[in-house]
């Protein structure tokens, strides 16, 4: 019999809330264990098993804010840095020591555009290996005044609302899909379209490591009921592994799925992120990304290895999970660059 905390934790991650229980920090596949698995295959590990995420030293967190007004214009800023002076970009920048994702985003918008923003939701997370992550948010303007050329400083030369990006010389084209995503989300929200994720911000919870937590979903053919994978390292919990800082997140996921299901793991799909947890206020720069993964095959055809079991969810909870699986827009997009 599974503890009630299992379903409670599932409900919390579906709502984007942090996990309060001790199970939140259990790691089923640490860097040390990942290195051991590589060595058993004759591959020399490339990372120190005692690696610790330290912002601006071993890990780089970036924030970017995409604000679209009611005229479908996007808030843009003109760069002041010598390497890209005069070119245009979204308000964005490095998170500083002790900042959480939300406060960093609101600071960058104020510094670079002169406007005060109240962040309302996460839009996307991008990763380039495990040591670089960009958190893309949106929000509402609540004050300030648009920076003019006469107010140019080291942060930016000016800011303005722009409808057609082709009018600008962009610093880089990597923001165009972020803007398209924000516009689509705003339109869907205005039309009250179903199937889109609700407004949710990164949750505040401190982690000493970078963890990838999985909600692995499957249906049982005999009953048509939803089951979720649970691991029992010290107590029943959602399986989690340490993010490899030198590998792509897809590589980390692939290795973990092999660890859980064996080399012949059946076809499965990462649906997107359910939650992001991070809080550096106690000096811990780690985080936890909770990823929804769905199997195409029924439970009867997917063997598991190790100390894992399939937990049959309540009907109500199972339906909520299936709603996330059914729509491609029901989770926060995870964009893995490399």
C-alpha cells in the first residue's frame, strides 16, 4: 500500500508547487553512479562526481522576459555592450548570486527597459548541456517609464515596443521562437483556449544539486487506468537523477531511462515540464526540473528493473495527468539546444 504522500506529491507538481517532503531530494542516479555506469562500459567519465552547482562559477542561469502588449508589440531593448552595441534583444541577462528566477527577471527588465514588471508565468526552459539554463518568463507592466536614448547607460541604449522584428537588427536570432511562443500563449489565454498550461511561476525550494525528476506515465491495457512510476531508494518517491553538467538534458534523461527500464527501453516521449523548483536564499544553487514522460506501449509490455513499481493513481488524478499528455501545450516547453 502506497502512502498518501505519493498522490499528494503528484498533485503538487501538477500545480507547479514545491515538494515539502524529504523525498524531494532523494537522488536515484547520482553523478557518481553515472560515472560508475560509464566505467563499466569502458568509457572514461568526464565530470567530477562531487560537482556542485555554483552560480557564475560552475553553472550559468540566464533569465529572459517576453512581454507582449495588447497591440501585439514586444518589449525590446537596444544593447550597450561593445560586442553588440546598437543591436536589439529581449530584456535578459545572467542571474546573480542569491537571486531567484523571478527577482532576476524583474531586475533585468527594469535595468534594461526602465519598466517595472510583475512576472506572471514561466513560458519555457532552455538548456545547453546541464551547466547552462535559460528561464523564459512573461508578465505585466506595473510601473516605470520606457528608457529613452537620453537615459542610455551601460545596461542598454534605449527600449521600445516593436511589432515587426524585421525592422530591427537583432543581436541573435535565438529569441524569435521565444517571442512566437509568448504571442501564441497570450492569444490562447485571451481566447480562453483549452489545452494550454496555466499561469505558474518557478517554485521556491532549495536544492544542493541539479535534479531531473520524472513523472513517468503509462496506461494499463486490462483496466485502462493510469499508472505512474515510483522508486524506493529509502521511501516511495518520484524517480530523480542528477543532471550531468557536461551532457545534454536529453542525454541525462536517456541514461536514466535505461537505468530504470534496461537497454531496450520502449518508445517514450518527454511531454514537457510540470514544475521548476529553485531557491538560492540559503546558499544552494541547485534546482529541480520535473519532467512528464509518457509511454506509448501499455504497462503490460514495459518491464522495469531495479527497485521501482507502477502506482495506479486515483481516477481523478489519472484524468488530470492524461490531460497534460493529450495536449502538446499543456506543459512548459523544454528546449534542449545541445
